């Protein structure tokens, strides 16, 4: 267990300690998008026989490596470049997930691994034995990096500085290895010297203190020298270079802001608030900001909105806004606050291992929450907590749980222990689905809040202070690098601090929420026992369905009675469902008395609605959200209504608004309307009430009287006194009413009449709002308001009544739709002349057009969206357009569009767009594994597989996105559209171990396959023969297999003749296993995941020899061969030739072979064949006429 | 007799006369159907002139004349007389009078090369014919459309020949007949439709002149969408407020009273703005003097990015 290990302090997985690193980038070429530089790592060996140094490096072309000025040999081996061997025909996600996890851990710095292995020259071995310092010097270059560094080079005239070209580092978790060789671990701290030589008109912003900037001799360039004396992990190193405008914060001169040219006024306004955030954090943490300087850089095409690095943050330029913008302001401030919180926890204090990440994410998220509470108020804070809670609960119940502190017991496969429900490994950050990662952060800060509930905020802050002061003491120990591990935070260290400071045992809490995944699901109902004056509460739990867990412990219940509000703490135990709660008030009504609320306030209530026998007004389960739970509580409608009107907690109000959906009655309507009108009520609650009111109005459409819901209210609040159909000229000084004014029309447009159409009155009303909108006298921009009015128009659209799928033309256009279209056209066109902030109006218009298309009012056509999705539009517009294309793909099942989207994923210049396309495809997949779709074909499977297997190796996040999409489309098992059965079963290792003869192995695989016996396999077997002769034209496949065959020949210790079956694809599936066997026989170990990793690495290593990607120097192949004791790898060219020539000869043997083998499973085949014959018949016939059909006769299924 | 002959020749000429009259009438932009008084006047004058020409012809011994000849001569005479009148008016105005005097006419005639001395003898010649005054003599009513209110008479100290005061409406604030539309609803309605019309016209124009996209394949004109154009730096347009908005903001800012804090911030920002621009200057110009003066101005700001860039050290060769 990690925790035990933590007790002993930090143990480095590396046989050396890094103390200092120099990064020098001499040249940044924007034209060619290349970078040249070197790094120098100062390391102290901690083992006497250190002869190899493993470092992380990806993409970098390494020219030379020197150790203490001696040339050193090195190998470069990155199994993550291609996760599964490209010849492999394996297509199931389980297989991939395992292979990917293995590949990632094979280079994981936290286990002491790395892509780059440097051999310490033998001359230095003595030196090493004396534990003397080694200086590892690596020259490298990057050419058009696809990850790590992002170049933004606008294609216009002028010098690079005039064009606003810039470059910045980016990545997901530890991704620094993408742009320079390093130990890419959060737990390896060292001091840094950073040097960047850039164009004289540009600025290089990086971590630490800018010591000086010096011109080069030709005066055309400048070198920026940075020193970072606080020990920092490589993943926290960053760089941004560009012709930035510089703004020194007027309140704090150590803080400097950078933005792209022309945006300085926006930058000034945007950052004018930052000093308050600083003050807040420093005050609550009673600790100064740890670094001497802080820099914020706003860049275009940012990877994420906020990325925090040591002493600097890289933010998206789209966060900048002017003083006229309302909506973006709180969002941007939140981003700034988040960035700063991560400076303390995440950058300054780093994590010990991945399983400790939750502590850092939790603390930074938690103090960010405190800042929110202070800045935006308790209502906003509680509302946010509720939102976050709902999000995590929803996610966990849907996908099966987020585990904060995964502990890995070696030898046991992860799948069986921690996360059997997920399609990815949670062992590494790089294998996580992005959504999971987001939810992980969300849960982390919620759990921190739970801890605070437990030990009080005061203690909590003391713990933080203690952690920070320990770290800052450690950081000042310049030459005692062993002390630096104090700057690393582990789960255990954190818990220890908590128990030291508070003296409380929070172990049960940690066990419940941190060591175990899942949330609690309560179902509550109650009955009032009049005789005993007791409330009989029944609380059931669902702890069997996905993502749930059982809760045992205290639970707070608040009961509002006539005489006041009373808190009760129930003990939730194993088998007690019913809880008796004594009531304080007699049910007799005392009309004159005011009713005291929880906050001491006393109010008058109209009690006529309530049950005469019961003194209960409302009941709340876990009002403080001190359990990560979902509560479904049943109480009468009047109780919800009382709760909505009189409970002062926004969470309670939200809950009751939510619950009232079930009670579409005039009383509910009245309660909601009252809330809407109440100005003291929190604006987000009122906004929520709008939508709920619309729903209720729709549910009671037959009995609804009076004008459409909200109309008279809106008129009263926002329209002119003299003429009720005309809205007042805009004045957004009061933000609450601004938000309400924005929301109400959107909600109103959801109203439907008895024909399920949006009432004419409402549509006319919204059109009038648009017509009379007048912003001339307003201090603020109305772009968001106008955008929401378009959204309102969109919401009013109902499906067209179509006769015989007639083609949509202008002539049969619905008159209402014509009006809507007119507005949209005008808005969209005006936007070209007077663009709105963040093009919000274009975004809304595009959405509206798509909705009109989808509802059959106008012809469905993706070309408009495609033109808006092009590179060169503002990113929000592109996303909106892409979303429409994704939707079109889903609805119209268009192969072309899907292909177009996937091309974008591969080729777009902006990483964020690539990520977004995949996540949208994931959210709205063109088909799922249970649906039949013409899109689902083998080519697509291959393409996606290639994408996640090798096409996205430059971006962890993107790869995981691709995995998510693959999962959404095909599920965990083999895609059903594939005709070939899968044979190689990696998991089925035991079986293989007994089989020595490699000839039998394919069979063993097949056997294992069948025993799995899930539904999808059925289809695969029968499709077998189709696959064999599948594509005779598919040269690459057969060639590849040939190489494989030869390779195996060379490797197989048995020296058995080349088996005939090798040419066939299903054999290739087994190549992985063969290698495992091979490595086994060499190492004489039991096969477990580790050896699989090794073999994976081995395979990929060989691949590297064959087709070296962008790495490394020319001399390496020979060195590799020398270093790893293995039979020489065959020359690729030879292999290819021979394979193609052999191809024809061998297939006969193969089939013979098969007959024999298949006999064992004869009956099964028959069975399956029957099962699937019908489905596959068509395919079979098409193939029998193919030139290779002769072979199909010999294929196992028929020969059986 | 001679008169009769003239009138004889005249009758058939009526048609052409009428034609020319009609032409004139058209020129004076009156309707053909009903003759306005000014047309009558014109017609009568013309007829008198024709009589004059005819009598002069008789006097010169013609028995008959072609209608075209008479017409031409009439035209000439009319031009001549008009010119005399015009010139005389000019002369009179030149000497700051409104009524021409005899001398004005004399000078005019002299100017036109007419021997004034003979005129008396000519007037008293024996065979001259006396022509009766033209039948229609009512002067055309001057269009009084613009005369509003009472014209002011000259005060006593202004001589009577000076021009009259212009119409009062040209210099006096005249009360309007209709109340301006102050009804809020109508105004808003008007403003809204005006803006909408302008926007629609503008966007239609843009759509007509540029590339468009359409939502309907069969119809490209009803809902023309200006084609999406990519820009090289998309974030600039999307983030920076437009000129219009900036202008609006200035207007509203000046009208609002609650921007004290803003100005404070602004002042502080201004400082740093100066700093950064100065810093750039310093970097570009390598002007150490400037950076010195800068540090004098703002001694408290010490930010590494504001420090001047150092010159490269001259490396000593080892």
C-alpha cells in the first residue's frame, strides 16, 4: 500500500537524484515551427552501479548526449507511439486499454522509466561508484511539434512579431517531455536555469525570476535568462514567447501580465481584479505567495482555459474582456482565481505520486471555493457546491464511480481491483478519459469540503499553512536536495497533518470517499404519527447499482415545524431503515403566531394549504451536503411549496423547484411565480424557476388560464409602463434583473399550447423584444442578451408537419418560421459588419439554423456549418458549427461528414478543436454499439483504431478522447461490424503458458475467445472466412504479416519452421503473445502484467528500429542492438520482399492446419454459424465471387 | 385692310400658335387642361406682339406674310424686348434701386447699339398704327405660397427704394402647425423600424455585392446569408469592442456618475501603460538616457520586464 510507503517518507523510483537542470533554447523558428536547444541535468547517483539513466523525452530529435563531457550512447524507445503493433488485428478496447496502460507505465517516470535511456560511458563508472555528480548534456531539436509546444502563426504580411505569432507550451498533466528531455515527474524536484533566445521584438516568459535579458551580438535577438531557485518539478515548467504587450500590475509590481498586441486595454480591465485574489489567498493561508514573481500570459488557441505552472499561468486570450461585458467577467475572475490557487497547491507544493493528486486538486479547488464564497457570496458558493455535487453524482451513477486515491497492489491486475466498470485504466493520468479527469477534480474539492465539515475550517486552514510552511522551509534549503521531498504532498502526509492539527480521526471519511468510489443514493419518505407526535422517516439506500456505495454514519435531517426548525442527527446503520423523530409542535394551528425559521427569522405564512393534522412544514435530508449523495425524497406538494417560499437556503430552494415538476398545480405555479418576483431571492434560483414554470405550464396546458406564463411578469418588470408591448431601453446596471431578463424569454419559448406548438402570442412577444431592443443608452454590451433572444427563438421551434418527406422549399415554409428565419438572417449578417463579443450571436444563430434543419423546416445541409468550422473563425463559432456537423452526422448518418470530422481531428491546427470534435462525437455519437448503422463499417473501425493507436501519440488528452469515442461507438468488445474473430487474447495468459508449441497458440487464443462467449463473438466467428480472403488487395496487411513471420522465426527459441498460418491475420493477433512467451523464456519469470509491459516495450522497440519516427540520432540502431541482447532484427526491406513472395505458398498449409485445430471446437462453430449465418449471408455471397473465394472454401467454418 | 390681311394670315396660323403656346405652357409646368392666369397673360402678350409685328409689316408695305415669318419676327421682337428689360433691371439694381429709370433704359439701348436719338422721330412718324391695349391685362399672381405672416414695412429711416424685407418665415421663428410626435410608443416604434430597415438594407446590400450562402438550394435571394469569411486573427474582432460600442460607452460613461473608481483605476493603469510603452521605446531605441529619466519618474516600480535589455558582453577570447 502506498500509504505505508508514505510513512517512510518519499522514496525515489530512480537510482539518482536530479538537483539542477538547465534548459536553453537557442533558436525558435516560427516560419518552420522548429526549436533548437539543449538541456543539462545535474544528477547525483544514489546507487553505486548506476550505468543507465532513464529520462523522458518525446518528439525531440536528439543529436547528441554527453555525460560529463563524454559522448554517451543512448536509445530511444517509446511504446506509446504505437500502442498495439500496427499489424495486429485486435480491435477490442479491453485489449487496447491494457496495452495502453502497459505502454504508459513502461515510460512512466514515477516508476523510474523513461523513453530515453542513456548509457553512462564506462570511463565514468568509477566516478559513479564514488557517487559523484554527473552532468548529462543533451542537444535536441523539435520540428513542427504536434504536442508540447504550440505555434500560432497568423498567415499575414509582416515580421513574425507584427503578425502576432507566438508559441507556448501546453500539455495535459505531465507533458513537459514533449518539448525538452527531462524527468517528467511531479515528484522529481530540482532548481532550474532557463534561457531563451528570441527575436528582439518578442518576449520570452517563463518560470522563476527574470535575471536579465541580453542582446545577442547582432542585436537582432535577445536572450532571456531565468532562474528558478525554488525546487520545481519538470511538469511545472512552461514557456510562452511572442510579441506580448507588457502590463505591470498597478497594485503589485511583482506581477506582470502579458497579452497579444492590441489587446492591452482588455488586459488592463481583466487583470484589475487580480490583486484581490492574491490578498485573499495570502490571508487565509497566512502565507505569502511562494514565488518572487507571478506572470499571467494570455495566448491564442490555448489548450485549456487555465494552465498553471511554477510562478506563471498560461491562459486563453478569450478570457479577456472589456468593461462592457457582464457574463464573461465572473467566469474570467474564476479562472484567474483557479490559476492562483494552483500556484500554491500544484505548482509550489507538488504531488508525490499520481494517487496523491487528489489532495492537491482538492486543496486548490477548496480554497478556490472559499474565494468564491467571499467574492460572490454564500448563495453563489452553495449553489456552486450543489451543482458540482449533482455533476459528480450524475457522472458516478452513469459511469460507475470516481476513485480519488487508487492504490495498486502489485501483481493484481488493475481491472479486477479498482475500476472494473471503466474502459480505461486509472493507474495513470495519461490514460484517463478527460471527463473522468474533470470529475476527479470536482470530487476532490468536494471531499476537501467534507473534511472541512468534519474538522472545521480553522483547522483546515492551519493544515494548509503547515504544509506550506514546511514546503517553504524545505525550498530554501538550497543544497540539501534530500529535504526537497518535504515539498511533495502525499495522501498520507496530508492525513497526518490533519490528525496532528485537529486531533480528529477522519479515517472513516477518507475510507468512504477517497479510498473507494461511488456515491450514496437515498430514497426517503415519511409518515406523521399523530398519536405519538412523531415523524417516522424511512431512508432507503441503493448500494447495488452502478456507482453507488453504502453509507453508514451520521446524517443530518432538518425538520421545519410550526414552532420552528429543528436539526436531528440520525445514525444511518446497516439495517435500520426507519427513524423516529419526535416533533416539537402540536399540530394545532396557531394562526397569529409567526413561524421561526432556521436562521432565526420569523415569518407569517398562510397555513391554509397544509395538512391540518400535521405540524410539519417541510423536511430536508442532509441539508449541508455533507455526504456525496443523491436524495430522492417524497413529501407533499404543499411542503415543497412552503420550502420554496420560506426556506432561505438556495440549495433547498433549488431542490424544491426541482421537485415541483411532479406537481403541476396552480399552487405550484403560484409559488414559482412568487419566487420569480421576489427580488431578495438568489438570481440563479429565479432563473431555474423560470424553466420549471414553463414545464409546469406545459403540463397543465388544458387548465391554464390567463396569459402565457411569465409574460405578464416580464411585462411588469421590463416593459414600458405606458405601452406594455415595448421593452424598456436596456439598462443592465442591476445584474440580477439582467440575468432574469435574459432567461425569461428563453424559458417562455419552451411553452407549448394544446397542439404542442409554441403559442403565437409568445413568439410575437419574443419577436417584439428583438425588434424593440435598444442598447444605445446602456453601459454594457447586450450581445449575450441578444444571443439569448435568438436562443429563445430556437426554443420556440417545434417539428414541422411534413407530408411524405417532401423537400423543404421556401414555398411551403411555415409563416412563423419565416419570421424567425428573417431575424436570424439579419442577425447573422449584421454580425459580419459589427461582430459581437466572442461572436455570441453567430454562435446562437448557427444553433438556431441547425435546430430548424433538424425539425424539418429547412433542408438539412451541413455545408454552411462546415464553412463556419474552418480554421480562421473565432473558436466559439467553430465549436458551434462543429457541434452542428456532429449532430448532422448523427441524424443523417452521413459517412462524408463523419470522415470530414475525423480528418479534422487528425489535421486541424488547434489542439483544442481536435479535442472538442472528439468529445462532441463522444457526447453525440453517430451510432452506438447497440444500434445498427450504415456508418459502422470496418474502415471506420480501422481508422479510429489507428487514431487512438498511433495517430494521437502527441497528445494524451486527444488519445483518451479517441478511446472514449471508440468506446461510445463499439463498446468494450470487438466492434460488431468486423467480420474477423479475434484470436489473440492477452488476458488469457495461463492457458498459453501450458502450451509450448507456438503452432498451437493461435488455437489457444481462439479457444479463449470462445470461452468468453459473449454475444458479439458470435458474429465474429461466422465472419471468419470472409475475413481471410477479405482484401487480397490489402497489400500492407500481408506485407506486414510477412515481416512478422520472419521476425518470429528469428526470435523463436525453438527454432521451429515458419508456421504456415503466419501469413494470416489471425496469427498476427498472437504475435504479442508469442513475444511474451519469448521474453518469458529469456527471463524465466511468471507472466504478469509487468512482463507484458516489457514485451510491449520490446515490440515497440523493434518497431522503432524499422521505422524510426522523428527520433533519434543515426548511430542509435546499432547501439540498441548491442545493448539489448537479442537476435538481430531482420532488415525491414528484406522482410517485406520475402513476405510477399511467400504469401502465396503458405496459405494452403495454413488451411490444412486449421482444419485440425478447429476440430476441437467444432460444435461451437456450428452453433455460432447458425446463429449468424443470416446476418452475414449477404457478405458471404459477395465474397464468393471474389478472386480469393477459393480459399474461403477451406476456411474453418465451412470445413467444419 | 392690311390688318385684315394680317388677321387672314393669322387664322390658319392658329394651330401652330397653339402648339407653341402649348409648348410654353408645358415648360411653365402647368397642366394642359386648364389655363392658369399666367398662361393667359403670356398668351395675350404674345398676341399683342404678333399684332405689333403684323402692323409693322403692313407699315413696311407687306400685304401678306407667311405665318412662320411672322412667328420668327415675333420671337425676335420678344427676345429683344426681354433683353432690354433685363439689362435695364440690371442697371437699375447696379445703382441700388428697385425701379428702373429712364436713364437705365437709355443706357441699355445704347449698350445694345440702338441709336436713342432716332427714337423720338420714329415715335412720331406719320404712318404709325395705334394698337389697342392687350385684352388681358391682369398681372399674374405671384405665387404666395411662401408668404407667411405680415411683411414688415420699412422703418422710417430706410428709403423706400430699398428692397423690402424678406418674407418673415425666413427669419422669424414660426410656430409649427403640428405637435412633434412625442408619444413614446410611436417613437420607439419608429426608431425600431428605422434601425431594422437600415440594417436590412445594409445587409442586403452586402449580400448582393459579396458572396452569399443560402439555406435553401432553390432560392438564394430570400434569405441571403453573407458568406462566412475567415480572418487571420479571429480573436481580435471577437474580443475587442467595436468602434460603435466604444463610442457608446464614452457617451454613457460621461452621463453616468458612478465612475469615480474607474477613473482611479484608469489613472493607475495609465501610469503603467506609459511605463510599458516607454519601456518598448527604450528597448527599441537603446536609449539609456530615456530609461534613466523613466526610473526617475517612477522609482517605485521595479519589474524585471521593465528593465532595459543589456548589451552583449564582449567575450574575451581565451
